[in-house]
C-alpha cells in the first residue's frame, strides 16, 4: 500500500528581501512499512518538505497524499519528532504527561497504558514521573520518540532527530529506532544531513539537491532489516552506497536514479 | 530579614536620639506593642479583615479580567494593534489619582476601593500574560499542531501553561498594588471600614501616632507575607520554569 505520495511539490517563502524557493518540483513516494531517509545539504529545504507533509506549512504548488487522501491541514494520523527535543517536549509536564499529550481522545486508563508501553519500548519505563529537564539529551529524545509512537501514527516524520545528541547516544538511538520499527511496523520518513545515518537507517535513501531542493536520486539500500553499528558500517555495500550518496551531494552527476 | 531588622534599628535610633521628634515618629519599641494590642481589638480586627478581603476580591476580579484579555491581546495581532494605544493611555494613570473622582461618582462603599484596586491590579497581570505569549516557543506550538491540536486548543493546552509562571509573577506585582490602592482609598472614604480608615481616625485623636504607625507596619507586613506565600506557590507549582544553572 502506498502510504505517502508527494508530487510536484514546491514551496516559496515570501521574505523581506524577496522570495525564496525552498523546494521545487519535488516528487517521491513511500510504501507502508518503509523507512525512507531524505538526505540533503544543509539549508536545502528538508525541513520545509517535512513541515509541508505534516500540514504545518501549506505548499505553494503540488500536493501531498497520505494513504490516498490529499493533505489539507494537519493529518490526524501523523506524528513528528523534531531535532530540538528540549524545545519540543513540554517542560511543565512530567514525562508520562508528555507522552500522553497527543492521546487526549482516549480514556484515562488507555492513555496511561499506551504511555507506559511506549516508554518501556524506548527503555524509559521507570522515568515517567520525572520532568524532561531532569533527563539527559538522549533520554529526552527517547521521550519524544515514545510520544510519537504512543500516538500510533500511520506515518512518523522525523526531522534530524539525532543531530543534537553525542555520537555514542546517536548510535543507541539509531538502533532503538530500527528495533522499534521492526516491532511496530511503523512507516517512517526521516530527514537528515548525515550521509552515514541515512544509509544505515534507510530502506531507501532520497538524495536532495541544493536549494531549491529536488530529488536527485532514489537509492535502494539492500542491507536487510537487521543492522549492526560495526558490522554494517564496515560492509562493502554500506561503504559503496555512502560514497555514492556523498558524491551526489557534492554535485557530481547523479548515478542510479530510478 | 537583615535589611528589615536594620530598618527597625535605624528607626528606633532616629526616634530615641531626637533626630525626628518622637512625638510624631514613635519608636518601634512603642509601635510594635501597640500593634500587638490592636490585633486583639475587635474594631481593628474588623478593619483588617475588610482591607484584606477587599484586596483579595480585587485581585481575583483583576485576574479574571486580565488573563483572558492578555491571552486575546497576545495571540490576535489585529486586536492588539487596535487596543494597545488605549491601553497605553490608561495604564500610566495612577489609580490613586482617580480616587476623588471615583468617590464622587461611585460613592464611598467597598465597591469604590475594590474597583480602583482592580484597575491598578489589572495592568501587571495583563502585560505579563501578553508578553509571556510572545515568548512561547514556536516549536511547542508546532508540536501540538502536528499532533492535531486545533489552534484554539493550543491556547489552553500550550500557551496558558507555558505563560502561567509569568502570569503568577504579574499577580504578585498586582497584589502589592492592590493592597496599596485599597488602603489609600480607605483614607479618603469616611463611610467604609478598613485599615486606611482606622489609621485616619487614629490620626485625628491626640497622641495616637503609635496606632497610625502600627497600622502602617501591619500593611507592610501583609504585603511581605502575601508576596512570600505567592513566591512559595511559584516555586512549588512552576519548578520547571526556575533557572537551573545549566544542570541537567
């Protein structure tokens, strides 16, 4: 089943010093159950793309279809994990309350059950009563991931989710994401500027051009569902793929576009 | 506390050495026992209750007006642009300056002092609420929006809790103002009971300066106590908003 279809998407900001086209004629699709990474140079419009899919920004052209329905406003079965966990979690709520935040339509008991389940899935089963600012950065981002998972979205959008944590924590969170996604069969679109991360995590990698962003290449990542930080990153396929992505990002002729 | 003790010591010294005639400025060693005696006096007790009650009622009314108004002004730029000039015109008018007008038009009942205190107390709460809304993290709003929270609900689920510590600070500022205005109005209005009126009547008697000063000290103590209570509530309820010195 086709979960997401983006066709001919464009967005132009009207700024003080003229118009700025962030994305232009972008098109791709994501199948249900896939984890697709979008990688592109800094400032190429990746975040705009993501916010457009989330219905937070209205595109100036083109359209976004979420399981067959055009996106107009914020879709009800979509969750976003932002890069800046410290600003995306609500500091006045406990960890549990944060995770329960999107579940207000459920009964109190169901909310509590879902939150507990999501928190234990990210290894924070005992932190529910703490406040976000009492946790480390990596743990805060786990809370943000738990909040998104508890919502059980059809599509999970992640905007540079691991860019603000240290390298060790990033590896842990990447593996956490792969595990959770195997267990819960979530469809994920993850935006990153980190080439290695995009290849390590993705079933597919979409390479974007410099601003205004267009899709330069759409690469399959044949590394299988189970990956390993040391073994996978050392494998020939990984090394080869990351070199191809790096080459394309540096503006060499696109190869392998399909 | 040291500052307060020093102030009383200085006052005692000034009065004892004759720096100021002690007929007018009775020393604390006379004033404080007078205050203790007054606190046991039925007439004085009623005055105290009347003043405290009027202050609290004014504070509650002012909060009920200023918080929704602040939310409105803080979140709808059109409304804000439309009424800000009026607000900036009214705000600098000290409520003490309109006491005579209010006494003549409204009368000298408790509604006058409460009304004037509401006027004074509304501004700090209104401005703190409004500016707190300007400071809301746009990512908090986007997060809520992305989880399908509608714009109006964002106001109550995100904006209000996020602004709450600033609102409480506004209430704290408003409390002192409200108390001051209530007592000032009581000075002017003969028909009402309250600490201000009690001090006024005491001043007309002979050799009653100790009672006037005792009432003044009590007004200060009330403000101090109420402020401490609100600060405590702030620390309890809004621990998340306190500076944490980089500790994570």
